[in-house]
């Protein structure tokens, strides 16, 4: 069956590498979506042991789980904010909402809520966050209880020369000046790579903790933390004129040797890999031919110096099959590859 091994030491080393790059700013950790598919129960304590003391989740339910894992010392922010019926839970567990609208701010400055909170401004993503036009209104409204953190999110940080980056930075800096007693945060993983001007007081690495993300400065040494492999089930030869897989989407044009592997879209490996993705066997890339089906993938092993045997394991994500390269072949991002991996995949954690 397919198997994933997650190196907790690698995640800790990646966190340390990012923290070392940002100087005096604090490095938090984004652990939403089950730590991008790497498993919160194992990863969050490892990050805490590496020195991380500020974490971000998407939902309150994730934050509740996280609090039980890492204890009371760390700060936990919830990106999606707070609803009126959640105030007691946030306060009881000392979890901090990220306010994305004026109504959420009113909850956090009311007598019903005494904990810290963050204030998120939308400076160009047009997704979540308070509109910049409300800056002065909220500055006055929160004067008696200012946010612990003022933040925004970059839309195009993975394209360093995109003009949106400088525009968002300028707008965020202007907004932040209205909250002199609050810490400031703008950068995700890609934003960190834009340089010190983007770091402010706290950065929010997510995919970089797990070894993914866009091209990074050469001094930042990150490694892929998750290795996904699956066993070869059969090896066989095909001739020109034959086709492979559902829909006959791959035409065999020369005598070839193929191998069928126990991995499919039911395991969360995207169907978009059909005829575009690859596996790695004996250090060599082997293209996926035909459609990815529910439980099976066929790869072309013709060019391998030695024919594979049943039971040999093919790497689809890992040190030799970097998941950003794999994701690009599928027309997606590494975030999706790991966060969608299914429960049928056996998992192990360790060094």
C-alpha cells in the first residue's frame, strides 16, 4: 500500500532555517489543514520543541486541538475569526481570533471578551479582511483595547517583481502606523523571501516549514519533509498501437516497458497527474502514462537500466521527487498535494 514518512527533524530544521533568516522578527508557524497534511498531532509539538511560540490555524476547532497538544504557553491565532457564540470557547482556552470585519472587532472589545485578538486588513488580496477605508474608524474604536497584532496577506509574493507586492507593502505600512501599540505581520513563506522590509514583527511561514513553496534565497536551506512512496504491482511490455488506461488517453508509439503502482486518486494523488506527473525509481524519473485511476497509476520504466520488480517502491513526493516540481507538472501547487493525501496512506513519523 502507499506510505508516507514525515521527518519531524526536517520540519524543525526548516523552521530554524527560516527563523535564522528573519533577524529580529518572530517566526510563527501556520499549522492549519492538519499541518498541510503532515499531521498536527506530531508536527505541532515538534515545532514547539524547536522554539515556536506563535501558531495560526484556520478554524477554532483546529485551535482547540492544538491547545491540547502544546499546552498553555504558546499563542494561537485563528485566521477565520470569531462568531458571537464562540466567544466563551476562545476566552476559556486563551485562543486569539483574527478579526476580519467590524462586527468581529466589536465582539473582541466588548465586556464579554477579555483576551487578545488580531486585526486583519485586506490590502489587495480581496478575500478576507477589513477594508482599508475603515482604518481610522477601527483605530479609534480599539483605542481602549488595541489589537495584539495587525496583519495583512500578500497576494503575489511568489512573484518577487510583481508590482502588487510594493503596493500592498506601502498600504499596510500606512495602516499599521494607526496602531502604534500593536505588533505587525505581513509575510507568509513567499513574503519572507522578499526581504527584511516585509518581515515587520512577525512572519507566518506555512508551506516553507514542510519544504515547499516558491524559489528561495540560496542561503535558506529547506528540505522536503514528506516522502510518499507506493509499491510496484506489475511490470509488462507494450507495443506500438496499444493504449494505456481509462479513455485510452495515452498512445504507445514505441516498444515500451510499463509498471503499475498501487496509488490513485482515492489516496489523494491528483487525477490531474494523468499523462503529466511522474514517479522516481532508482533515482530516475518515470513519467505517468494514461489516467490516474482510483487505486492505480501506470508509469513508463523503459529507460531504467534495470527492470523493476514487484514490490519495488516508487517515490512520488520526496527528496528525489520534489513536490513543487510534481505539482507544477499537474498544474497545481505543493500545498494541494500534501493537504489532500488520504487516510488510506499509511503514515510514519520520525527523523
